[in-house]
């Protein structure tokens, strides 16, 4: 939603909130807050659109985000706060279009892109020529006026961070934090063009790394200290409401909150998130696996839309449930021998195509530094997207692992049985 009147310095912000459950009271309260705040209504009332969208039963996957991009283009904000899921979609859409176009257009885009990427190493994300003749169309996807893009709620990959700097030529900042730390505990500097970290701690908090010996992460590691990120300060919560047991698990007697994220301190005292303590499991041969880290890598593969990676202590290999992107997968399957007359659902069952897809995805995974035991050995292709309505996604579109396991338990069992028969 954009402000009715431009704020301080003539800035116009765009923000959105995804609510799975709407009722008249919620809508009334939010509308009153926004009216008091002098925020525009009319054809861009996101609450109305989102409510109607869910009431029609279409509240699945990324459809609501596609509408948001249309709104952003019309409202032309100068400040754009988002989540990686949407920013990744912009990244995918632009590169997909460039690769499909081919020819001189593709060559010029890649030449200009690589030229500006070299400029990022010198701390510069603008170019007097390329910004005008190559990247102007990309900037127009968000209205053409964006001065700053802010990302939070999940890690933003280095590739996407570079892409935003190159194509939008604006400040790109990533914040890291949790609800328990009252959101942001660190933030990247707008002058820092180097990707792959979440900046240094913000003023109100202290941050330290706690040894996780089972995973081999120690605060004494050289050259970079590693461990679970712990934070304390005035902005850190005091505990969970009427739940002292859970509070004790994450908050020690000195006030340090354990985030569950593994981080390192780099040469410039910035934090980089490299792993997770939570949601981690051990395979039969003893290796610890962080599924969320693995999922981030596979999500960069062009065919993958959503993914749920699973492993068990009695099994030595990983399996996954993958929701493929429909158009991309149909093209991939047809190119690899599937009957083009088959439906998308039928193509998702083609064992020969699935085998080829697993092989190609693992080449991609190894090129992104995943170890052999971190690669997926068998997959089930789910033709229908994970949704909040099925309780498979959180409000920020993260997969709910427990619920996903419950739904796909029988399928996962069969995936392991197939591996044993090979």
C-alpha cells in the first residue's frame, strides 16, 4: 500500500500483509489504522483483494504475489519492503525471459550484467549507460522509482542480492532477526555491496556465538568463529506467555536468547548465517543435515517451485517432495522424452523424467557446494502447490515440516523403498 501523500523526503512506501483468515472485525480494525495513517485506498486496497482472493478459494501459492507486482508497478513506490520469496520470483522471471529471448538481447543483457557485477566489487551499483538502455525495463516492474529494497523473514541468496543491486541500482539491505528479538537484530549497510551476510549487530543488542560441538561449530574456530547466534538486550523478549518450560529452552539465566541459527563472524564483524540448529537431523552414517539450507539450494533450480526435504536416522539418504513449476517442468519433461499429449499431473509421474531430473538437480546442488550426503536421491513430484489452507505453509510461506511429514509420510516411505529396490 502506498502513502496517500509522500512522506519525509517525498518517499512513498509499499508494504503488504498476507492474512490467511479474514473476518469483518479484522478488516475494520486494519482499515481504521490505515485511514488514521493517511494511507491510500481505492483500486489498490490489498486487504480487499486478499480477502476476496481467499474467499474464492484461490489463496494458493504465489498468486497473491503476482497481483502485488502489478500494484507496485502502478503505485511506483520509492521504498519496497519484501520477503525473499517474492524477490526470488522477480529474479526467476527476468532471467527466464532473457534466456527465452536469446540472440543479441540476451548477449547485451549478460554483458551489461557482468559489467555491473564487477562494479559491485568496487562498491558501485550504478552505470551511466546500462541503467538506461538495459535495466530500465526491470526497474519498471516495481514502478521505476525504487530507491531502497529491504528484505527479511528468510535468507536472501547472494545471487539475488547481486541481481537487485545490478538491475534496480538502489540500496539493497537485508535484515536478520526473530519475533523474540523484536524483529531486526542485525542489518546490512546500504553502502556494502558484498552479498552473503546479514550485516553487524544493531545498537540495542549484544551478540555472541555459542559452541555447538555435535555439529563441529566452535567460537574458537579459525579463521572465523562459528556457533549458534545468541542475543541479549532491551529489545529481546522476557519469555513466552504462560510457558516457562519453553522459555527456559531458549532463554538462559543471563538473558541470552538462543536463535537456533548457526553463524560466523567475518573479517568485518558482520554475521553470516551458515546453518540451523533447529530442524536438524542425523542420517544413519552419522552426518548432521540442515534441510532448510539444502532446500535453499534446490529452490534455485529453474524447475523447482516448492520443496520439502526429509531424512531419517535409520536411512543414509535424503528424499524430497517437490512442487515443480508447471510451464518449466512440462518443457523439461517433453525435452526428456515425455509424451507431450500427457497432462501436467501425468508428467509428474513419469519415472524416467524424474530420474533425469534428480540427476540434473544434483549436478546443480554440487555446483553450489552441497556435499554428497546433502544431495537428494529420490523425489516425489507433487502437481499441487503447498498452501496455507492445507496448513502446509506458514504466513510467510515457509514449509511447516511437521505437517508436511504427516501428509506425505506414506509417500516418503515408498521413496525409501524404491531406493532399496535399486
